[in-house]
């Protein structure tokens, strides 16, 4: 992020405006949906949604009428600056910069969304407990933080603990995943 | 009465009762730490195992587990900003910043000691107030509950992190999220888009898992460094500092405990509101309100003291009238029925020894939890220094299983993920996640009580209910107080600048 609050893609102000636009769509959607409700059912949601629209418009105007520097910077950007500063110091001392500092923020954000999506996808496909094992093992392997043996040991112990706590002790019926019928066919 | 106090203690001092309490406490601590699972789940899962034992042992197991979950919730809020349930939310605001400043031991110890002091105060007042509280509860109706819920909304300004407008928008969103599902008053399905799953509404623990746990792990994955990098921030605090903090702020503990007792006595208000209200009153009455949200130890002590005392308060209407103060107390009622005990006025005459057994359980269980808590604090304080590459997959996995476990519905996993993304974006663009949660907590209470008030007393219900009117004045005054203080401080600063040297 540049000192003026601009990233390589959208500026901070543009991002804030996109958020406000999304909020306006949500509040307007609520107003539209409440038209199907009875007077008592919409007694509170309708005025609240209208208030939401008014507040969002005020926020939108306010953030566009003041200087960009006044917009609050997000923590991740601050953390990124700090990481870069630390890495510059470390680089001067002769060590290689951390891999995370090389990537741009949006790439790391995209990776974080991907991590969550991967976990959800795995649970939906193969069920809760196998997904915990596969996800954790894959994370350890892909980040290369541990050797594959250490990663496998940690993953196995962790999955066993999750199983013991949630399934054995708390008697929660596990979800078996969308692929269960396929597995059953080969049994 | 003295005989009943002694008999209540003697019934507890059997090996079976003490063992049951210890099992309950350890089990409760584990459940409390797991995301999404709180005291209600802990008690519900224990219920089938309680039949056929002595009443004191059964209650020691159930109440011990329930009390332990309170501190278990606080642990993850303080260390990872991941509240185990709604109750632990208020602990995130100052506990987590303390952890990041290398004061995790102090925060955990202050939290455990605050909860113990609150629990003891709650138990003492439970013993003293049972005969006195009946007329007070009967004097309050939906209009007064509505005002108390509105008072809860006054904390929004406290959590708005510099932008009141964004804070208000976040709380409005929270209220609207709470309206998803079947309307409790008119039975109208609202914002369900025809899906059967959304008819039950958004599960509160699932939303919390997403908003806080998933989004925090996303932040950690993006940053790639531990929550606390020990090469940059060393652990500088001790357990004794935290214990000392709780005693130094004894007046805050007493005030917060009374607040917890009061909220506990009111049926249906709940400990999640208690924690937030305690945090707000601590911030509003502090001499250094500017430190709140940045690692003020008062912000840790107050919610824990309130939640500790809340249990004693919750027991009052449950025992005296058979009206449960919350979900966990409703489960306790089920246990009473299993034991052949009918709560109500008879409890204060025929089963007074059992009532005092429960008072003793609250005291002893709190002491056991605090001793265990203080003992394991040095080890717990090391957890935030774990590598992000270890934390992210493990915590996300537990979140996924926890979100599914809340209702046993896979759709909740999608809800948790969606709230995770929303939570991350809200944090990035400074829309307070806390305000969204406050909106969610108070929405149903406000809507239900407003409808009932209008039906019972008409549009001028405030004129019919003087207590509600007095509470409304109180709400306005406490809302204005932070602004007045800030204005006064600015004026003083201006005067000081303008004064000749």
C-alpha cells in the first residue's frame, strides 16, 4: 500500500466505497423483502433497514468528502509494513526475507479465502473427521513448516483427539460427506 | 437456617460429591475452551449420567461443569480472540490486546480471580436474597425488560473504535441477522428465501465461530506470524500481577458482581448480555476509559466477575419460583425433576439444605476452577506463541467440527464460513464485529418485549409503567455520560492550553 492509501488494485477509498455499496444493497434488499411481511412482522426490520440506508449514505458521503489519509488503515496492512520493515532489517543483516513478505496482500487474502473454502469443500465431500485429517496434513505438507513425518504425527494425534472429544466423548453424530454413497458402493 | 447451611455443606463433603465436582470442573474447562460449545452443551451432555445418584453429587457434577465453562470461554477469548460462546465475547476486547502485549499470564489470572470473587459474591447474595427477591421480580414486566435491552445497546458507542457511524451500521446489521428465521411473535418466516434450514434462524454460536475464530485464523494465515512473536514481544507479566489486579479493583468487582446478579435474576436476559453490560459499565466508570480496547485489565476483570456472579443470580428465580433464568438453568430444572424435587416456594422450606448445597457448590467449584486455572496459566500463556502454520489448520478444523456440532447440521458449516469472511472484511474496514454481535444478542429481546408491551399497555406503555420510564431516563443518562465526559475533558484541555504560563 502506498502512503496515499492506494494499493496495486483499488485504492482504500474505492474499497470503502464498494463496502458501502454492498451495505446499501443489503439494506435495500431488506426493505424490499419486508414488503411481503405483515405489519407486525415488519414493524422493526423495516425502520431499521431504512435507518441503515440513511446511515450508510451518510458514511459514504463523509468518507468521500474528507482526505484519504484520514481513512483508517487496516491491521493487515500495518502488519505487512511491519513485516517488510523487519525483513529489510534482517536483509541488511544478511538473511533472506520471509516468503510471506514477497507476496502482495491481495494474494495472501485470496489464499486465506482458499484455505477456508478448501476446508468446507473437504468436509462436504468426505465428511468431518476425514476432512480434519486431510486438511491438516495437506496444510502441513504445503507450508513445508514441518517434515512430512512430523506433520503426519501431529496430524494423526490431532485427528485422534478431535475424534475422541467430539465423536466418542460428546456423542456427536458425524457427517459422512457427499461421497459416502460412492464409498458404500465399493464396500 | 444455620442448620441448613451446615447440612448443605456436609452433603457435599462426601467422596462421591467431591469426585463428581472435580470431574465436572475438568470436563467443563475442556468444553468451555472448545469453540461453539458452552455451559448449556456441557450440562445437556451430562444430564443422562446424573440419574440414580445423590442430589448433592448430581448437582455438584452439573453446576461444577457449568461454572467451569465460564472460565474456559474466557481462556480462548483472551489468548486467541476466539470466544468459546457468546458469554466470552467481552473478554476479547481487552484480554486479547493484553496477550499481544505479552501480558497473557496477567490477563488469565485476573480473569480467573475476578470470576472467583464474582462467584463468591453471587453465592453469598443468593443465600441472603432468596426471600427478598420475589417482589422485585414480580414488579418487572416486558416494558422493563425492553428498557434493559435498550440499555445494552448503549455499549455500541464503546465498541465503535473511532467511527460511531460504522459502529451503528454494524449493530443494525446484527439486529437484521437476528431476524432471519421464523418470527417468534407472528410466526412469519423472515429472510429465509424459502429454505427450511433458515427457518430456525442463524445459530448464535455458529455466527460467533465464524465472526471471531474463522476470521482471526484468516488474519493469521495472511500475516504468517504467530499471534505473539516471542522474538518481538516477551511475556512480561506474572500470575501474581493478575491476582493482585483483581484485588486492587475490588470496587469494580463488587459493582460488576451486583450487575451480574441482577441480570442473572431476570429470566431470559442471559450471561452474554451480562458480560457486555459489565464491560460497558467498566469503561463508562473508569478513570482511564481511553485505555479500554487497548489492554485495560479492568476490561478483563469486570466481565468475568459479572459472569461469575450471574450464576448465583440465575439460581434465584430457578429455585424460588421454578422460572429458569436462562437455558442452563432450564436444564437444571430438568435435573431437579429427575431427582424428584419440585422447585418453587417448597425449595425454601422443605429443601433448604439442598439450596445451601448449591450455594456451597457455586463457592467450591469457583475455588477449584480458579486453582486449576491459576495452575495451568503459565502453560496456557505459551499457546499464542505457537507458529501460525500449526495454529491455522488445527483451529480451523476444530471450528469446522464445532460449528457442525452445535446443531448437527452441515449447513451451519457454510454459515460459519460466510460469517468468517464477513468478520474478516468487517475487521479490515473497521466495522465493529462486537457491535454486530450485540445487535444479534439484543434484537430478539427488544422485538419480543416491544410487541408484548404494545399489546398489554398500548402505544403509551411507558406512561403506564413508571419503572420502565425511570429505566428509560437511566438509559438516556448512561448513554450521554461518555459523551459528556469526553466534552468535559476536551474543555478542560482547552482551558489548560489557553491559560497563561
